[in-house]
């Protein structure tokens, strides 16, 4: 799946909104997932160097963390 600029921006906003809901930081994600903080930030930005698999990994991980708190993650409109 290839996203256009608008879809990448929307997905980034949604990932960051669920990151905020989770109460975690980019540092937390990096440690939990064995990634560098720069890789997490690039993935959260859905930037040109982000890997598609990492975007899905972050999405699923954040959804699990939000659900574990008894909350509903915000929906994704593109993914």
C-alpha cells in the first residue's frame, strides 16, 4: 500500500493521538520495540524513510496499550 502526502499526514496525526492516549513516549516505544528513537519518530511521522511494516507494528502496539487501559483507541481512517 502506498500512501499519498495527505494520507501520510493523516496517519501520522492518528498514530500520535493514540500515542498520547497510551501515555507512552517515543522513548518508551523505542525501548519496548527494540528500535532507535529516531526510527520511532520517523515511523510516527510516516516519513519517507519509514518502513510500512513499522507503521503497522506501531499501530497494533499502540492499540494494544490503549486497550489494556480499558480505553478505545482512536480509529484510523487510512490504515
